[in-house]
C-alpha cells in the first residue's frame, strides 16, 4: 500500500454482494448442521440488528428466534423499544428475558465480587446471556448466530464464552464502519445505524470510551495493518502518534487467545 492514503473510502463495500454472500453462508451452515433455524441475541445496536435482518433473509422469519436480555438500571428503554420495533417489522418472535434477578444472585454468591472492578462482573453478565441464548437454541433445535464484527474480533473486544460463544459469526469479516454501510443498505433505521455502541455491561459504558478512539480510526488502523503497512505509515496517514497505533496493534496481539480454540498439548 505504499504511497496510498488511508481513508474511509478504503472501507467501502459492495452491499449487494456482501448481503448475498452472508445470506448464503447462514443458510448453508444451518442446513449443514441439520438444524431448523437460528437464535440471535438482539440488543438494539447496529451489529445485532444487522445480523438478525440477514438471518431472516437467509432462513425466513418463522425459523429465527430473537432474544433480548435487558438489565434494570443498565439497559435503556430505547434499546428495548428498538428491538421490539425491529422484530415486529421482520415478523420474528422475540423473547424478553430480564437478567436482573440472575445478576443479583451472582453478585451475592461470587467470592471475588468487587463493585469497583467492572470488567470481571461485566463478563459474568455476558456469559449469563450466552447461557440463556443456548437454552433457546437447544430447546428449539437451532444454531446460535453471533453479531461480533471484525473490529471487535481483531481487538478481542468481546467476552470469551460470552458474546464470543456462538456457532456462527456472519459479520465478523466486516469492520464496524462496513457493518453500518450494510445496515443502511438493508434499510435499518438511522437511529440504530448511528446509535452509540455499548455492550450494556454497566451504566454509561460505551465501546469507544473503553477502546479509547472512534471506530472509524480503529478500522483504518486495522485495515492498514492487515495490508502490511508499518506503524509509522499508518500513524502518518491518520495524523496519530505511533504510540496510539502501537497500542491498538498490541491489543490485537494480546488477545490472540480469544480468537482460537483452546490449545491442546500433544503427548505423542
């Protein structure tokens, strides 16, 4: 990529081609597994809304089940309303499972619970949601379809065996900004497309607040890195300090363990 300048134009997709590929992928994998459909955990954000829409295109609304799992005092009513509006529009059955009682029990029984240490207990919530989604999948003979995007996947910005614990990741080769492009093409409401991304793990939590920079910048850093650009080149193109770029790439390296199956020691 010598002599090129990183810009959001670099991340443009052909949404018609991308939609067709993803829809075929979902359909083929569910059929190959001998299952009757898919379950999607829907939060009201752009990733899960896009994934649900694609799953319905692939499998039909009667073969898709949506599950939304709000927590009192953390999940906004707007998010719940957006989920219900979308699932009604798509003709999909949506179950609302309030996780607050489960969260309260876990808070009371976990020996190392520390209200000041937000990440460990936030991961507990993500894993509770994963267990609930698999309850639906196992009960309905369906596959769990996840909503992790490429930016989150590379950075390890997901919970291992939480929202990362799924059977399919149909949008995990699309950066966040590309998911937004696809969402617009699919006709999702603009307030969902541009909603502030959050994992909904504690009050006021936002993805970009935790990651330290915008998704647009993260996507371009990762795009340049995947194409062999050096740290200094990426930093120069994006008017960033090399240390900021290095910090992002170190995160990719540090979270490699989250992107692979458990390592097995071969004894013979």
